[in-house]
C-alpha cells in the first residue's frame, strides 16, 4: 500500500494542512492561491492512491467519505456519512484502508469509522485454538480475551475466529465456535466505541508499518478488530500478535494475527468485559507456541480513543 511520503508534493502539502493544521478547503485555497475545488481534488486523488488496491466507492460517495475523514464535515453531514458507513461494509473497507496511512499525519484526530470492521477476507478456514495466559488481575471485571476456532462474526468476511474471556490467574479453555446465525446477522446497527491508530514506536523494527484497531457494539456484543500492513514477514516459528494495555496493569493477550488480503494481517473477535478498562493496543512479534504471557518486541502501538 502506498505511503503518504510517496504522494506528489502538492497532495502531501494539502493533506498536511487538512489533518495536521485542521484547515478547510477554502482556507488552503486562499493560502495556495487555488480554488477550493482544486484543493479538494488533490485531496481526493491522494486518498484514492493511499487506498489502493481497495475498491473505492464511486463518485459522490467517495467524495463524502473523503470529506468526513479529512475533517471537512460537521453536524448533520458528518452524522449522515457515519450512518452510511455503518450500513456498508465495502465503504468501511475503503475508509479504513485510507485511515491507516492518514494516521501518520492526523494521529488520534481521525474521526471514528463506524463498525470497527476488520476489512478483507481472512485467509484459509477456521484457525487453531490458542489459549491465553495472564497473571492475577486486580480487577475481576477486566477479564481478557482469547482466540478460538469459529466462523467470522460479521457478514462477507470469510472464515475467522471469536475471542472469549480469560479467567483470572489461570489458562482459559477454548469456547465453542460461533453459530452460523451469528455470522449471518446484519451489522448495520453496530456503534463505534473506540479506535486506535497504530504506529511504530521509536526504534521499532518496521518504521513504515501502520495499523488500525477498533471496538464496536451491537446489542450486548463488543467486537474488537485489528488490521496492520507494512510488517516484514514473520520468521519461522513466530507470529504477530495483539495485546490490550492499561495504565498500571499487565498487558492482556488477545491472540495471533492472521493473513488478510493486500499483504496485511488482522484479527477480529468478541471482547468481554468493559472496553474502558483498557487504554491502548500493542502489536508484537511472538513465538507462535506457547501462548505468550508478556509482550515481546513492539512493532505498532496506539492509544484507544473512545467516542464521546
């Protein structure tokens, strides 16, 4: 996937003014002696390049989503775009593909993408069961999550897995696979709870890697999704994994990432406990077996930003 640095200079300048300085199309037009239409066209072209090879929405829908991501909508227009994104998995896929590289500029200021979907089909069939080990928790309500075999919980994303509870101070056992009725349920009414732009910390092995994490709610179910790109191939016997972090508490293991389309890796499943018990997301490279108890080398990190 192209990075912001690979864009033409005029497009990079427009994105920087839009996202880093929160300027409007009109303000940028006055600064650069261009028309607002010329500014928006440069922004749209940049986002279309950054989202390759994702299938972009056509015409007006792409412009609306671009305006939303770039902070050019507010009030009714922004709410309308959010509702439309919540109804369309393909539009969310494009928006999330754009959001990852935009995080280089905007950081945590990007607007929430409803649904917190893991975009792209997971490779292969049901994954192997992996239990998580964690030390005693000071708060029983902070039960973590673990990877189990099962079908993907959201529509049209292929085979996947669910995430269950980790009991305090002991290994968790694998739960039963999700039912096919759950896989066929519509996610149109999912509500975004939190998101995290994942970026390499200082000295990380993959300086150009990017990722995105999100938590959404549908009824009583909380869904956690993580997707990342630009990571080097994991050495034999190793695999990328995800942790939830919390200030003053040991990190909680989520599970191993699986390959997804366009050379990325991703994870999705149901999150038990209160999402607000956690403050961040951490992506590391771990030995594939046994299940890790403490984070290893960090490749991507990011704070969870909760929707108001």
